[in-house]
């Protein structure tokens, strides 16, 4: 085995160890990041499989050449490299998908010493700010203050500013 092959195998093993660390870290982050961590873990596993395939190809190159002949070896090598490229493309695609995947919003953490306000349940209609009443002359009777508008029945649009999403 030549020095170039030994260096190639060392570099592939270093990359494989990095991908193993990636699999372990994404497996640990699964509880916090959910689907995104799972996608990242599968992406790292596919890339790791591609690295191992590359090492096996290099180690078996001589015997493969003797088995199929030198003329057919280039076609076999093209087929192996095409499969390895597809595996790498899918692995990188999964990692990119993991980065842009929607994550569950982080839970509000209770800070010691600072009580959190109670969270209302259900849909809440925003309170209208109280508008100052124009001053009426003293000789006219004043109308009683108006109660705030009541909650509207039916579905409320959560995308409009001021609407609160359900808690609990």
C-alpha cells in the first residue's frame, strides 16, 4: 500500500470519527430539537456510510481489478462512485433539511425569585385601549362608562397582531 493510500485512509477515518460525533450529538439533542435532530442524525449516518464505502473501495481496488479485468474496471468504478455520490448528496440534503426544519418553540423557563404571571387559557380577544372621553359640558348628563367589548364567538385568527395562542 502506497503512502498516498495510507494518507487517504487516515483522512477518511478522521472524517468518519467526526461523523460519529455528529451522530452522537444529534441523538442527544433529539429531545430538545425533535425532528430536526433526527434528520441531522440520519444525514450524518448516510455520510458515514459513504465514508466507509470509500475506504472499502480503496482497500478492495486491487482484487476488484483482477476479478473484472482492467477494461471493465473503469465501468465498475464509475458505478461505485455514482452510488457514493448519491449517498453523499442525500446525506448533505438531510443535514440542510435539519438546519431549516421547524423546531418546537422553547418552553418558558421559570426564573427563581421572579414569579411568572398566570397564563390565560383559550383564545383571548385583545383589550381595546381606553380612549379618553371628550369633555362634555356640565349642563349635559354624562353617559356611564362603556364595558370593554365581549369575546367574539367562533374561530379567531391567531396571525393577526394582538391575538394570543392557546396555552396548555
